[in-house]
C-alpha cells in the first residue's frame, strides 16, 4: 500500500480526520432517542457553585442531588477534588459535573459519583455519594435532538464537500468553523469519555484548538469570500488571524482549569463575549466589503451576511444557556433543553447559505429562502404547538374524567385535525398574500404580455414582446430571442447588451443554449457552461434559456435572458412563469405563420388564375 505524501493528499487526509472527529462528537447523540442517559440532577457553574438541583427532573423528589440535601449555593470543593494526579476517582467525579465549555451534566446511568461540597450556609465540607438515574426525554426534546443531529451532520458534510471539491483558504475557513460550531449535541459523546479522565483532558485540548481555529476560520472566510482573495486594505488584519486563534484557544483552555482547583466562571463568560465580539466583527467586515463588489457578487455576499446574522448569535446564545451561568445570572431563569436545542438549529442556516454562495456564481434573491423559511416555521408552530398543548390537556382530561382510551384516536384527534387543516389553509392564504405580493404582480404583467401576443400581426412584434416585455417586467440585465430560420437560429430581437454579440446559433456549436428545446423547459446557464467570445459578459451574460417549441420549424425559438439588474439570479417561480409565457409565444408564432401562409396561398391562387388562358367559347376564340 502506497501512502500519498504530496501536499494535496495530506490535506485531504487531514480533512477526513477532522470531519470524522466532528461527526464522532454528535452522532452518538442519536443513542438518546432510544435510551436515556443518566444524571444526578445537579448543575454547577465553572466556579463550582451549584445553580440547580432539580433539572432535568420535574420535581425535587426525583433528583438524586436534591434528595441528598444539596441546595443551590452549595459549592464544589475544587481544591479538594482537583485532578492532581489525573485518573483518580475524585477527578472522574469532578469532570462529570464540570466541563469548561462543554457543559457536561449527563453521565452513564447508574454510575456512582462522589462529591465534596462546601455548604452555602457555612460550616465544614461534606462528602456526598450520588448514583445517577436515567433522565427520560419528552417526545418534544427527542424531536429537537433529532433535528439538531441531522442538521449538524448535514452542515459538516456540506462543508466537507465544499473543501473536497473547491479547496482554498476560504473553504477551509468555513469548514473549520462548521466542525466546531454546528447544531449537533455531544452529551452522549462526553458520557462515553467520562470513564477515562485522560480522554476528557485530551478532548478538552482538542476542543480548545478547534474553538480557536473555528473563529479564525470564520474571519478568513469573511475576508476572502467570494473569490478567495483578500483586498490590500484587509491583509494586515488577515496576518493577525493566528493571534486571534491563539487567544481564543488560551481562553478555552483556561476555562477548563477548574478541574485543577481554579475558579473559571469569569473566564468562561469572557470567552462567550469574545465569541460575540468576533461574530459582530465578521458581520462588519462582510458589510464593508459588500459595498465594493459588483452586483452579482454583492448578492452572493448578501447570502453570507444573512447566514451569519441568523446563525452566529443564535448559536452563541444557545451555548451561553447550556454551558454557563451567565444567562441565569442575568435573568434568574433557565431555559428548557428543548428551547436551547431550537436555538442551535439556526446555525445550520449559516453553513447552507455560505455553501450556496460559494457554489453558485449567480444566486437568487436571499429574500426567497428567508421568506420560505419564515412561512415554514410559522406554519409548523401553528400546527405543532396546538397539537402538543391539546394532547396534554386531553391527557389530563382523560385522567380526571376517566374517559375511555378510544376517545383520543377516534373522536378528539379527527376533530383536531379538521380544525388544524382549516387553520393551515387560512395561514397559507395569508402568508401568500403578505409575502408574495410582488410575485402576483409580476405574474399579472407577464399574463398581459401573453394576452398582447394574441393581437399582434407580425413575428417581429412577438419577438419584441418576448424580449422587451420580460426584461422590463423582471428588471433583467439583458435579453435576446433567436428564432429558427432554415437550419440555424437567428437573432431577431435584443437589448443593447446583445447589439454587437453573436448573430446566429447552431445545434453543433451552441448545444448548451439550445438544449432547452429538447428538454421542453427553461434551462439555467451556469457559469462556464457556454463559452463563446462573442457573448455578452459580466452582469449581462445570459443565465437562462427559455424554449419556444412548436411543430412548425419556423415557430421554434430560444429566448436568452441575463440576471436581474440587482445581480440576483432568475428564481424558480420566475422560470416557471417564463416557461408559460413561451408556450403562449409559440401559439402566437403559429397563428401569425398560419395567417401569413393563408395570405401567401391566396396570393398564389390569384397569380395562378391570372396566368391561365381564357377557355374558348361556342363562337371560337375571342
């Protein structure tokens, strides 16, 4: 077996190892869908101060910590339990309840943990031995856990594929960010490692390095997107990125020194605030750089900006809620695990938006996925929240009134589904009216263009409506129509961008542009698919081929359109509308050609009648 020692081979090997490590941290979380992990019901901040002795249980009677007499305000004796030397039972117990930035509160079921506590009321320390009990997840928590895990796996694989297919500093930066900042949960992974304290310490070192590399990678991505180049004004900042990575790594390592007897809650809070500062700085960089980009690249930058604006704050907020006491100190409440899991999910938006902006040289308006996501979330909550609430109410009602078991599946559930269906239909109609007003206006104007084609009498007028009407309605950068004449397609109408460009298309040399005729549907022309020197370039380059198909050869045509003036690509709804307009254009072509043919036949008949000799009469020739 020969090992590839070239730089590309080693980079790909490193890529595979990092991706597998990232997946190894979150994939075991699926175990919790079928078997609960254990807990002692105790939460402590990074100073060792006990903050809660009930969660995740419903009552104190179910919590081993509360039953043992531990109360909020008690403090772990960090000096007495410190991990010196490593591998002691006290160290194993300490890392089970303290996790630096990991927030480890789950352990393997029925595991004994011995804690040395300093009472909040004062007095000598006490030693308490607790046995973890299974902490069952509600079905809501299981759904959120499944969603977090699936999205986490998805964003890691997306970033992996991005680096594998387009390796660069830019894509590596995004990958390094994603393998650490992803929605997946690592409770089960830590529960497995807690049996070996040395593995926990190795993991914490790896996490600190990954944390620093993630934020540094995000800054590099922001500086180099979209062309993997850093403008001169930002190069000094790029040279300082390793210092940022080192600083974050040191802070992350320092927050874990509570296992050696140090109080680190302040360091942990500083680390989270540093994360927020870096996120804000990244957004500032993207906003500043967006102003100097050409329109189509500016629209790609908008995708990244919105991804960062949605994903970064939500993820850090979820980390604060889960791993530190800052949230509790500020608001004196603790959010539920399901709510925390939901806050992790938006971070997947960042990876998806960024990857699409890298892969696609021309993107649709970022408002479209945002609008679809808003509608989907709203409708999901509209349907899901009432189901959960009513199911709980029916459970209480059945217990109080002793209703038969068949009431819910055969009476209550069908009635509930009928009501929710009506609500869903009303919500869809309302959302469509609120969010898609522009779409309906564009569709109305294109329908008017199609109606106008029924009235014109020349092929040139149809060409004009097909080009100018669409370009003006959709605010496109360019447009041209090539109608079949003989064995080639000749340009018959165009905007200014096509004035000095290609005049004819043939199936041999321009198959990419004409394949829409074979497919019978509009075809996107991606960057690099169609290479001709005499095509419009830059913003005016054609990005969509719309076929006008007919059984009559002279009624076949291909309409080529550029992107929007803003740089946005033509989206799926617009492609569908243009496909419908092309069908009406084909009918208009056929009607005009039929009328021209009828007139030609009538004229030929007249010419033929004029050329025929007059028949002789009974009196002879006239």
